[in-house]
C-alpha cells in the first residue's frame, strides 16, 4: 500500500514558516487577487487564496469585477496595481471571460509582481534555468517531492499534460532537478506504456480518474494535480486513487495533496516578490 503524501500538513508547515518570515519584515507584503465574473469554482479558489494570505500576515486585496468587464478596463486596473507601492503581487484568476485575452492581461502584469509566474519573461527565465517567479502548482509539487524525500536526479519523470499553468513549467522544474523528463498528453500514443516507465508520474490532464492502477510502475511516486467534480458531486483527481495506491510507492490524495501546496507557494511567491522589489527600491534610493 502506497505511502500517502500529506499536502495539507506540508503546506501548513510552509505557511507557518512564512508567517515567521513575514513577521520579521518591516512592511506588510500586499497581494491583489482579481476575479472577473462569479464562476463558482474560481470564487472558491479566490476566497481560499485571500484567507490564506491574511493568515500569514499578507495584506490581501480582492477585486471582483463584473463578468462583462472589458479588456481595456482590466488592463487599467492592472496598470494601477503595477504602480501601487503597497502591492507586491498581482494574480488574475483564470480562466477569463471570452472578451478578454488572457495573454494580453498576463503580459501587462509587471514581471516583478507576477506571483503566478505566467509572464513571458518569467516563463523564459524558467525555460532557461534562470531565477524568476515560478508557477505555484508545479513549485508546490517540487516541494511535495522534496518533503517526501524522493530522489529526482537520474529519475524518469513523466508529466501528463502540457498546459502553460502546470505541465510545461512542471517539466522545466523536473529537468532543472536533473530528472529525465517526458511530457505526455492526449495525443501521445500508448499513454499507459509511457506512464509505466515513470519513477515519478505527475498527472495534470484534467480528466477524472484517467490514470488507472495498471498504468503505474510498482513503487512509483504518483502526484495527482487534477481536481475534477463528478456528476454525483464527488471531487476526484486525474488518478484512480484506490487502484493506484495498491501499486504506487507514494501518492497524493485529492483533495489534500497538491491543492494546499499551490496556495502556500502563491504566498511564498508574494513574500519573495516583496523582498526582491523592496530591496531593489532601497538600493535605488
Ligand atoms: N486557474 C487555475 N489555476 C490557476 C493558477 O494557478 N493561477 C491563476 N491565476 N488562475 C488559475
């Protein structure tokens, strides 16, 4: 039976350490979270981010704009937050309504305040193996692997999914940690076979319980990034947990695995952004 990787507990200890770090600062880091519209799942995420930020001493500024907000109006909000010295991090919850181009919005966020790590400059830095703000979910996965004591160097890692939010940055981080990385996706031939080669399998396709027990090598580490709501209301991952847990060496549950780590890493990025920007300002003054 696989060891259960307790993301909830690991995230709680990360948040506790962040509280201490924030308490030692001469200022309160500020995080702006923008939600356009009232999508129920997005609203839940935004409220969780807001609450978690306050709990570690970050000043959270939540902005809920109407669903018919124009791209120009959203860009104007971002310009104001870019210029606001009290704001260290800006997060625009995705997905956005159809009239707004997500890429235009992401590119408008100042790279030093881009706590999602989605700005093209931060994407390029990660791709080049340089230091920058790193997307929260893949960074949270790296911390889970580290806390579990999983060796990455030389390990065969398979990332299922190629999104800009998870799959691609996940692969870049695993590569930077000297894993041998494969990105598999919906068009991959023999997906089960690719997965069975993995020492570390990160599932981020957004398909409920698609990864079956037979796709997993005995003893492999399975990280489930998926959060899918079934018709009966149950929340499940991209991995069929009960089957997978019989084969894997270690596995994350859903919920209580990657989800809490994503939020903890957002808070960490906010503190990192605050320290970097304000130190830079001090040097310039
Ligand atoms: N929607 C789903 N995941 C994310 C995320 O990590 N950041 C933002 N801004 N929106 C999301």
